[in-house]
C-alpha cells in the first residue's frame, strides 16, 4: 500500500488532490473511493513530510536519532520509551495513531508486500526529515539519516504497546514522590495550625505559687493582749518577696496575695 511516491496522482496532480482534501475532508464530502491505494500512500507521506515541525519535535529529534547509539535493543527501547512519554500530548497521540496504521498495513503484507522493514524504510525519511529541517541537510546526509532512522521506526511500530506505557519504575517513583509531598503538606498544615493557635490564643501566666481563696492570719500577741487597745495592733506581711512590713488599713488582701503569694500574715502588737 505504501510504495514509492508517484510523480503524479493518476490524471490529477497531487496539488489538486490536496486542495480537494483540504476543502472537503471536514465536511465528509471527500470521495475516498476514487482515490487509489498508491495515491493515499502518497498523500499520507506528503502530509507527514510537509509538517512545519516534526512529530518528534525539534527539541527531541536529535535524541530520537541518537537512540541507535545504544548497544543493545533493550537500552534502545528504554530510551525510546522515555522519549515517547516526553512528547507533547498531541504529538504523542498522533505518532501513536500513525504507528497503529502502519501496523495494520504490515498485517496485509501477503497482499501488499509491505513488510515491517519496507514500511520503516519508506516512512523514516518522512518522519525525521520534516519541512523545516530538510532544507538544512544535503541529499547524502538525508540518505544516511534514512538508513539509521529506519531502525527507530521499526522499533516504534513493533513495540508500540510497550513504548506508550509508563514503566513501573517511574510509577514507583511518582508514588513515592506523591507520598512524600502529602507528608510534607501534612507537616506544614500542622505547623501553620500551631502557629495560628500561638498567635491567637492569649497566654495564661500561672503564678509561681497557687493563689488561695482564703487568707490565713496568725496572731503573735503577748499574754496581756486583752489590755491592748485596737490602735496598738497591726497586720504584718512577712516573707516571700519582702522582709517585713506593717500593712495599711486600706490594703486589699486578695491583690496583695497575688503579688506576694509566698508571704505570711501575722497580727502583732505595735509599740506606740
């Protein structure tokens, strides 16, 4: 089905067929039954070859070509696998559709004589020598590239089910990365929650000593205390953060106890 490119598409030129396809394809009006097999093959190769940028992208084109430098097929497949996954989604899906079609063509090789090797040799120049790149290489360079890139196209067709699948080691690494990322987010949320609590909650300062609801007062009076007048008695604050002082009658004991909870209060006689 995909043979050598004819110089013309029977009685119509390639250009006229391309124009008709461009204007009628999306409306479903193109007369495919009038198009011969070789004509269809020519249009497909022309379409791929005339793309402004390679399906393999300008960024990764040289990397695809360098796959041949790996000594074993296993290494070549591993490299191709990663490169295919790196392609933009539109490029990757289009390339996959093209490889699936090539596989269907090869499945009819008994009738069309298009073996895997024949298809790879025919399609390699069209895939790797896109329009923007062809003008920069000589005919000899193009022929040399076609020989080397045919092997890459063979691998893309034959192992497409493998090459478009994410390998297990990448899945494992992604899972580990996601788990670490989730743990990190959990830790960050916990820290933010703690910091928010610290900044919003008012600190409660506990006193050095427990503040009692009652004040215990000790009497230190002589035996003749009954003879003392009221004016001769005084309440003393002793110990804690002060040595000793006689308190004023207006002293508010609860406030004083909070200021000096370790003190002792004693009623003693005062010499007038």
